[in-house]
C-alpha cells in the first residue's frame, strides 16, 4: 500500500528495511509508515548505498550484515531507531548510537529453540560424520556395508561443555538431557542454583570445561571480552578426540588457530555456522572432512525468521508511536 492509496499524507514516518524480510513484517510496518527497500533488496546494500538511504530515514530495520558504526551514525542525523533483526547486535556500535540518541533493539527469545536445534544438528553431524557420509553415498563410493565403514563417535553419555549459558545455551543443555550427557558450562556469571539443577549443568572454569568436554558448544555474545576467547591456548586444552561447535559469532574463535589444531590432529573436528570473515571461509577448513560448514543459518526456519522480522517491526512501531520499544538494548538513551 502506498501513501497515496492509503490516504495518508506525505509526512508519514519513513522506515528503511535494508533487505527483503518476511512479508507480514513489511505489512505491519506499512500500516504505520512509508517503507523503503533498497533497489536490489535481496543482497547486502553497499556501504555508500546504506549511507545514502539511512540519511533519508528516521527508522531503520537492519540485519546483522549491516555494519552500523560511529561513522554511519554520524552521517544519519535524523535517525531515531536501529532495529536489528537478530539477537546479537555486535554489528551496531551501541555506545555511539546512545551518544547520538539513537535507540537500538534486537530480537531475543524468538530464535532460542531454533538456534539450539541447529547447534544440535552440528553436534550430531560432526560426531556421526553425517555430511561426509552423505557425500560418500552421492559420489557412488558405497559398495557394501562394512564393519569399519564411517565410524564416528557416540554423543549419548558424553560430556558437553557449553560456553555461555544464556537462553540459547540453556536450550542446548535441555536437549543434552535426552542424550544422557554430563553438562558443564562456563559463563560470565553462574546461573541461579535452581536453573543449574533443572538443567543438570555444573559451572566450571573455562580451562576445565575445555579439558573435560567431548563437545564444546559456544553460545556467548561477541564483544571485546569474547574476541578470540577460543584461541590457540584454549584449543590446546581440548582433547584430541573433542569437537568444537560454534553457532554464536565467528570471531569468538581464532580461526587460524582452529585450522592449525584440526590439521595437526589436536582436535577431532568442528561444526561451524559462523566465521571470522563471513561469507569468506578460511581455505584450510574447506579441505577437511572432519568439519561441517554452514552459511550462518542458526535461526533460519520459516517460523523463526517470521517471528524475528515481526519483533523487529514491533520495535519500530513502538518508536513511531512514541512508546518504549520492547527490546531496547540501550535504555539509557531514554534518559538523555
Ligand atoms: C543471529 O546470528 C542472531 O544473532 O540473531
């Protein structure tokens, strides 16, 4: 619906949506505002294009691939809200946004279970060599059932180490109960005792978690304190039979050190949904059968992407109506 066909005036609020998102969210926004999509809405806008578009809009629904840094914010003086359609918001310079009076929101909760499902898909895939075995069948290499064919490792009964026991980490831990696993976790702060008890999870130092786990799954946010949290030293603590799974953010792991650990047999394998320089994949990873590589699809189910888009849209609607956006990550901006 355009402004004229809705009978609205030319001074309706203007919302920029940086790529095409599920239609119900666009419809929701169109009920309140003029909605702009870039001319090529199915790719990441170029930096110059984003600068030019943001300058024209007070409300922006952005994606984790849009780098909203201090320079971009400085060039967008009319901007009131950046609604990130992701739970992680390391792509947004929140301090710079706050300093400029720009609200920042994210989409927590709605993608928890879907992302935990994907972490588990990777755990099972690396342990049981699912992708490698699929490639083997497709290549016509399967000639007979063999007692030593494609032997992987058991998941049930093993030790799972969860780095970051927030919503997603907890959902991963809940699933581990069905596999009869021992669950260790490390977080900035231990969770309340009743949560630990319900999950059957025990808080340990990161070094102990790395030493004792058969599977290490990363679920902490990415920020300055978690940059390369899993570096060469951390990887050296892991068992040579252990697997690393990352569905959080690529730069939490030092990929160069990871490739080295995998190639030298100091780590059994890895399941990666995120990378340091997405969409680039470090070449050493591409040649390893022990690694499963996914294109950052942790929350990529039809249902969840629809919920994330609507949640981001609702944050913008709240801002348009002068209400506090429900998922504001920088509430201090309101007291400026
Ligand atoms: C996806 O990576 C998200 O942060 O929502």
